[in-house]
C-alpha cells in the first residue's frame, strides 16, 4: 500500500523525529549529525525493528520520507512513546479520530463536555489528549463565531443579549426574579 502526504507533514515529522533523537542523546553537535547506526542498534535491543537505511530517509534534509504505519509503531517502541503519538505526528491519525462529533447540532456546551471527558481517557497519552482538546477548542471557536462547522451546515443566527437582558449583578438577577410578572411587563413598556 502506498501512502501519500504533503511536504509540510513530511518535514514536520522529520523535525519532530530529530528532536526525539536529540532528547535521547542520539545527536552529535560536533559534525551536526544524528547517530543513526547507534539508534538502530538501540532500537534492536528493545525488540523494535527500526532499519538504519529507513531512519536515514526519515531524517534527511531534502525530501524526507514518512514511515509506514507499521514502522511508526516500531519507532514508538524505540522512542518510548505511545504508538498513537507517532502515528499522529506522521499524519496517519488526527485528534478527531479519537472522538465523535456530529456534524449537526453541535453546541459549545457539548464541546465543553467532551473537553472535560478527555481527561478521563487515561489510556491515551497526555500529548494526544492535549491535541484532542486543542482540536475541540478550535471547533468550539467555529461554533461560537457562527462559522460553518462542516461543508453545507451552518449554525443558526442568534440574537446577542443586550444590557437590558442581562442583570448587572447576581443580586439584581435575584431581585428581578422576585418582581411580580405584571410589574416586570409594565417596566419594559
């Protein structure tokens, strides 16, 4: 099976992988090179099949290559990461793949509930939960601004509350709720 991706994704993955190798001290400043052979041996010691030649292709300056999903899983083993994190970085998964948001009837409240629920997903690594929350926050901004949520759907326009509709303080709100209905209607006329 052949996977295609845009240049941005390939270069972003390369940069992410370079940072991971540097964090694991498989980068040599002197000579500005990544210790590909050493990392391949290290991966093998962890029973992760990371080919030295492929690793070089992922890291090269010009026209880097993305690993296959299976290679992402092997890289995850070697890097000590959750496979989903590496698959996300390579672009095979997106934060939206971890939850379902209907295309119609989405409200800010339902998105807030999903954001709070994500914290209970302890089986999902923290970086992925953070990306999921970020994606929901972006969708929440779209819903709140009235921008189309998906192609062909749009949030119905709502009237913005005015100062007369919103009490200035909680005490005023309580006082207004205690006013007799006839007086309330008379004061609005």
